[in-house]
C-alpha cells in the first residue's frame, strides 16, 4: 500500500472514531461550527476544523471542531492551534469521558477566579495542569509541529 492510501485510511478511521466513540463531544462542536460557519473565517488544521471567533479569549476544542480567538499574534495563534489539536486527540482517546477528564477540569482551571488568581500570584503556568500539559504534548506529537511557549 502506498503512503497516500495509508493516509487516507488513517484519516477515515480518525473521523469514524471521532463520530462514534467521541460522538457526544463532536455533536456540540458541530452545532457551534454550523452556527458560526457562514460568518467567520475557517481553516483546516490536520484533521480538525478551526473557526476564528472575535473576542478577548483563547481557544477551545470540542472534538474535531476548534474555536480560537480572531486577530491575535501569529505566534500565539500557532501555539494555540497546536495545543487545541492536542485536545482533539484527547477526545479521540477518551470519547464521552472527555468532558469529565479534560473539559471540566480545563474549563475550571482557565475560568475559576480563585485559580486564575492563584496562577498569577504564584507564577504558575496555565499548562501546569495535567490536561493542558498533555494537550501540548499530544498536539506537538500528532501535528508534527513544535510550540514556542512563553507561559
């Protein structure tokens, strides 16, 4: 079998697994994508679909659907794409358990004011939490791209 055929089979299996085992995660991502698809900029990043959403925020991965803040620095955008792709791979592995193992802890770590204050006061990286460090590692491994993180 040639490399092109192998890649095609791997991609088909990736999407099959995302829309069976990880279906609960991807349903929410698909709904968000469909709501935003006509109005906003999109790009493909490996096996994921990125939508750029205006606002002062970061990024979120909901299965194969990634939503990232529009208009940020190109280096930040690149690092965030890789990181969020790592969350996409976590959804592939964890399926419906993604929310419990990754989604909820990540959301709380990012948004709960006492934790935000703790990170700032103690100079703790956002990527210190297990699921964020794991997303960076897998994003780099599965995309083949390296991040240049300052946080």
